[in-house]
C-alpha cells in the first residue's frame, strides 16, 4: 500500500509509474477524496479543542453547547468514515511502483535477460517429456489424481516421490547451513488480514482457495509460504539490531490458476497444489536492493549445485507481481519444450507490504519506520523435479540422479 501523502506530494510521478504497471487509477478522484478527508480532520480537531476548553471551565451553563459539539463531531466522524471507505479501495488495488532500473513494458516481451548459465544438454536421442518418462516408469499418475481431486493434480509414486522429498531436504539444508536462513514450519492456512498484508487480496481473491470454516474472518489455503512467513512481523515494531531476518520454509502451495485456462495442461508445470521452498527476508528498507541480489544468488546456487542450465531475467513493469518493486526470475532449461521455464521468482517489495501489515522497526534515530520485505523461490520443487527428469534422462529411459542429491537418495545413482 502507498502512503497517500506521498501520492499527494508526487502526483505526477505516481501517475506515470502506475501507468507503467498497466494499471488505471483515478488519481483526480483519489486526491479529491483525500482533500475532503483532511478538511474533515481539521474540523474535528478544532471542535475537539473547543470541547476540551469548555470542559476545563466546568461551567454547567455550557453543557448544552458541549453536547452539540459532541453531536457535530460524531456526524463528521461518520462522514469521514464514508470518505475513507472510498479512499481505501482505491489504495488497495494500486500496485507497487517499479524501481528506476526496471524495464518498462506491457508484458514478458519487455523482460531483460541478464545472464545465461550452464551448457544445454546434448542428446543423441529424442528427449522425452517428464510426464512421458513418468508414465513409462509408472511413477506419475494423473488419471487417479483427476478421479480423486480433479484436473491439475498428480500422484507421484515410489522413487519420484522420494526424489521430490530429497530435493526439498537438499534445498532446506543448503539455505540454512550455507546462507543462514532460519527454517520455519508454518501454518498452511491464512486469515483475511494476513492475505491482505502481502497483497493477495482483495485484487486477486479469485485466484485463492477459500475455506468454509466457522469464524469472523475468511480463511484461505496459502498460495505461497511468502504470505505466512512475511506476516510473522505483522503489527510489530522490531529493534534495528534484529535485522536482517531471513526465513525459509518448504510447504505445499495452493492456487486456482484462474487466469491460466488452457495453459500448460500437460504434465506438472501448472498445478493447483505444488511444493516450493520459499525464502523471505525482512530488512532495513535501504538494504532491499542489496538483499535482492543476495537472495537471487542463493536461489542460483541451488541450480548450480544441481548442474541445471538456467538464465536470469529482469522482469518488466508489466510482468511483475502486484507487490513487487523489482523482480528477477530464474528460468531453467526444459529439453522437451526446447525453452527456459520459470523456476524461481525473487522480488523486492520495499515498504509496500509492511505498510499493509503495519510492520515497523526502530531506525538509527529510534524513530519508527516501515520495514523492507523480500521474497523468492529457492526453488519451486515440482519444476526442479521436472528439470532433473528431463535434463538427466538417458537413452534407456532411466534418470541419472545429480551428485548433490545422492546422499538424500540412499546413494542411489539412477532411477
């Protein structure tokens, strides 16, 4: 969420930056409402001061006047609430503004490739897709999952299920032991205010799995561990010395994929339920860009250890997520598609999420300021599994297990 004062003082900049995000906001209406709100605040403060002076006199003759002032304050409060109820929905759907080095564009066509790492595999046979290999080995079952749960679900069996678990454990060990992330085992259900805090609702509510549970607030299955991990600092004021905070979790994630009808219907690339190792950093806001580089390098290290070819991509203003100010994607090579596919997305959100969460810290001058938040995949487990199956496939249909995963697979070298 943006500070209305910043919008008021930098209207021209915000108009351009929000337009760059392909978002339409009625700034004239917003500023008109803001002006009314501030005028009402001044009137209320003036009346409250007058009432306070009357109270100090203890003159009973002024009792009726004091009551009239109270009634007027109540009336203005109600009017101000109505105006705020018009301001907040506008602010709630306004995306974060991009940093200056983010390329401006409508979609992925304007993304900028930063670098490409690793040699593409050379096969002396026609490489098969992960689902063809899985079906042949009887280790992937889409049909049963469709019967039990519906489309975009899968059963992994035997060695593939074991490999999926091995990937998760390997990633967690790497991020905790080498990069000092603290491992968290979080809830998989988030309430309405938690989903609001990281920007999943109200704008993207249709893409969330909502639960029918008793209680005052709506409940949702988490679309990513980012939601629950970032909100661990919700409504807190942290000491500056506690920063940075770096968290990692391996969880199931749930998404309706409402806007992806007809996309990636074959295989495991786009599922309603998938597993992901998520990285979250809570930092001094001035350190966000530096932390984004660090987080991205941590995710890259996983790909380098697995010896998977990949490239890093700086997303354009039109391809970034709602809460992001800058995003770097890592895309892994998928042989059956002859192209790179996203396997990690690392984003700096600046103070955008912390304003929504009311998450602050005491700065160097002991003043309260909003925290900087970042999140990134370290990595998506299902897509890592796909990449390993396809890049490490052999002519006989077997799959060589990457060296770094063998200790997690009882030293098995092939599936």
